[in-house]
C-alpha cells in the first residue's frame, strides 16, 4: 500500500449518507485506491458503527483510513478509540468544491485554484510531483507531465458531478409507486445499516441462473440445468425442475424439484410456500393437509420461507 496520504474534503457533507456517496465518488479517481486516506469532516457527530461503515467502504477499495480532521470532539474521540489518527480543527466554511489531494490539504485560493498545482475549480486537486494529472473542465483527462506521459486514451474518463448553488451534489431520489399506510409501517422491522463490518467472504454460486418473468400456469413445465428464479406465481398443476436452487418471487403452489441431479445442498425459496410437493435431490415431501387447498388468498404481507434438507427430511425455515 502506498503511504502517500490521499485527503478527501467532506466538509460539505451533513450526514452519513452524503459522506458515503462522496467517498464513493472520490474513489472514481484511480489514484485514490491502495492508499492511506485522510478525511476532512464537517461538524457532524458520528458514532462508532457509522465510522466502521466508512472505514469498511474505504477498505473495499484496498485503501486504509488513517487520518481524520474534524471540529467535532465526540467524533474525534470515536476515531481515536478506533486507532485512527484524529485532529480537531475549526468548523469549515461551506465550499462548492470537493478537494482530493495526495498530501495534507494545501492552501486554496477563493476561486477554487490551488496555489501550487494550477488546478481550476473542477473539484479535483492535482497532486504534487512530476507526474501531474491535468483535467479539462468536464472532468476528462488530457495528459500527464513530461516525466510521466499518459495520453487521454490511457486514463478512464468519468462523468462530472453536478452541484447546486449551495454546493450540494444534485441527485434525484427514487420514488415509490404506491402509498404506505400507517398500519403497515407498524409491522416494519428496523435494520441496522451501520452494523460492524465483517471479513466473511461472499458465497458465490457458480451455476448458471435463469430468470423467468412470468407466472407458471397449470400444465406448464420448466426444466433447467442450474438455478431458476421466477418473478411471478407458480399455479398448482405446473412443475419446476432444476439441478440448482429454485427461487420464486411470488406464491409457490406447484411441484418444485431442486437439486434434480442429486445436489442435497440445493434449496427452494418462495415469498409464500404453498407447494403441492417439494423435492430436493432424493427427498420428497407434500403439502400439509391443513393447507391442501387449490388456491390461497394473496396478501400484501408475506413470510418468505426456504426449504432445505435436514436429517433426510425437507424442513421449512423463515428467511429473515
């Protein structure tokens, strides 16, 4: 890891979401990766879980959070408890620029130009040394200095970020196509998005997967050598057969056979499990008599379930 410090100015960010977005944007510059990272924060109080999330995000780019400058004493104490070098500073003035540098921040003039790099106000500060990157106003690289030549076709272009008059990044919010009633909100479960990060690897299924964006009706049979994901319901009288997993984003009321070639680790999942018959490898089970009805009443609230083999029997588990 390169020990040069790469500093990201987040003094215009007022909450954790804005910090995460700005840090992710900063890493669009390849030179930010595999470096020690410094952050300049606004007067915002961050708890340990939030700092861990930011630290984990930076680590995902093979970089290391090693320096934080903040006017908030509580945030400074949290950083020091985590072993991060932290320093108190005065509350920064709101800026329309996002500063990114390879050293402790240099002096900026009022027009957004650094005194020692000649970078015009496009939001990215050059780094000192002979290999100075030069950017046009639209964020496109136009070359390197004489001692480290790089042409524009040798550097990945990126889309410039738009800012409003207050220096905030312009970004539309996604909208819901339905209304939420208060009774439904009372059933929601809180999710801790700032839970401590984990070093556990992501488990990847190498088998091929197909997506079927329709409802399977009575008489239809779907067979596939791999995983099957159905976006819709599966009516009684239809059948799904797959050598891998079967996932139904809807009501499963048909026959479902996962692990058809003997894979006992295969699983069957559905938003609503009402299958006439479940088969996994060489294990079979049928629907309980109490629910043996040709249809079920659809509801806006489902309890997703997963079927898997336990001690040579197929057992259903709730998916949390």
